[in-house]
C-alpha cells in the first residue's frame, strides 16, 4: 500500500481534493476532523489539556474550542505544548486506521502535515496549492471569519512555497485548472512509482 500525505494551506481546497480521491477509491483519514473528535473523546488528551490550559477548557458539552483557540493562537509556546499533546494521539490513531485499510492507496489529509511531522507516516506528499487571496476569501466565507482571523491562523502554518518545495506533487486549485484532470494525471503518475 502506498500512503499519501495530502496537505495545503487553509482555504486551499485540500478537502475537495480528498473527496475526489475518495471517489477514485482511496480511503481518506482526515487528521483535522479526527483530532477534533479526539479532543472530545480521548481521556489522555482531556487530562493533559486540562492540566495545561486550566479546568475551564472543558465543560459538560466537551472542549471549549473558542477558549482554547484564544489561548493558543496568541501564545506560540502554548500552541507548541498543546500540539505536543494532540499530535502523538492523532498519529497513533492514524496508524491504527491504516492497519485496517486494504486498498492500493490510502490518504492522510492534514493541513499541518509537515508542521506536525505527520509526513513521517506517509510514502508520498501531495500538496494542494491556491493563491493567497483566493485562500483568504474562501476561508472568510466558509468560516464566517474576518480577514484578520484568517491571517492569524495562516501564521501558524508553513508558507505555501515551503510546502510546495517539500511536496512530491502539487495540484493547483486556482479555479483555472481542472481538478479532475489533475487528479487523473496524479493517478497515472502514482502507477509509475
């Protein structure tokens, strides 16, 4: 099995590409979605985040995401500590998921594939690239966020150019090139490796 790491900056359209890869028969593990779920369900994460961020970070209905975001996105050291709690658990969960897959390809979708070092779990890195202004606009619409909020979140991700350099393959989601054509070209390329 070839494991593909799929990444791209916020608003790049990596989830759209992940959905298309699923249509082509590739199971996709969304690290972003699974980490959100694990934040509410994994006792170890809950215990460590409570110790790190205080008792009010969890309420009767789970994690107070707004509070956590307000704490970590204004404090780089605290963000690093929180990631050190979450990333190992997500990595462990992904490896268990991967053991159950029986297809030729499996995909690990993560906005922070390189930042989290999740790329160590994959054989091939695929990046979805979109121009900055397009990414900002998409994210503002999708998340009902201000431009300042989107820019603050972008600061915590590797620059797009660095991701492009580290990726083995790039798909351009710039609303000019056909995503389906690019994915079919990717599939042809994957058959050669």
